[in-house]
């Protein structure tokens, strides 16, 4: 019997930089310059080599993704993706956010990554409504997993309780 997409996804509450996975996803800015939030935490944990690797990539447009080594992180790779800034939802933000997940998963597939952890992309200073972003994230990943064998495990890593509850509920609805 094939493993269903919902069985390959889980939600945890914690610090994404401490997860034992092949890759973590970074909610980056378009210039891939050091930032705050998830990006700042990842850069502090990975060390200064990550800054240099990001400089060499020359940026990343919203919705796309780039990959670097994980350096001092437990994860072998960091996949950097740039979520949309939310302007009310009428400027293609949902499609761009979906593309962040899909393009990150494409890079994971290309590198043979078996486990990957995503933060809540665009819901911090970029202002995307958390509940809408959660539905987009879980739907995009679930659709990907229906057609692909990799990654075998996807973790949605939530830093705060509100996000954790939203993702847990969304995954439960998917499994129902």
C-alpha cells in the first residue's frame, strides 16, 4: 500500500535550525541579504559561510528558490525561497506563495533530499494572513507528494503556538 501524502507531513513547534533533516527552508528576501526572523536565526546557526554563499547566488525573485550548503547547521542544505509581500491578495500573492513551496520541493528532488522542514513563509513582516498561508502551504505540499516519492518526510516547523495550532488543524483536516 502506498504512503498517503498526509502521512509524510507533520507539524512541530520549535526552532527550525535544530531539526535533524536533510534540508531546511529559509524565508529569505529577494537580495538574499541577511535579515531578521527565520533568516536571522538560520544565518546565526549556520555561520558566516552562509552569508558568503548567499552573496554568490546573486539574489532570488519572489516565488523562486535557491540552495546552499547548511554549513554549521544539522541540515546538509538550506533552501532559500522568497515569499510574497502581502498587499491584500489581489496581486498574485497566493500563486507566488504556492511557488515558494513547489520550487523548494523541486530543488529537494534534484538533490535527492529525503527530509525537509519549512517555516511559515511570508507570515511575519511580509504580512501574509497566517490561516491563508497555512492552507496554501499544506495544499501545495500535499499535491506535490501525491506525484513524487521525494521528499519522504516534510515538516512544517512553527515557531509560535498560533501557527502550530493552525498547521496541526490543517493536517488533521487533510487526513480526515
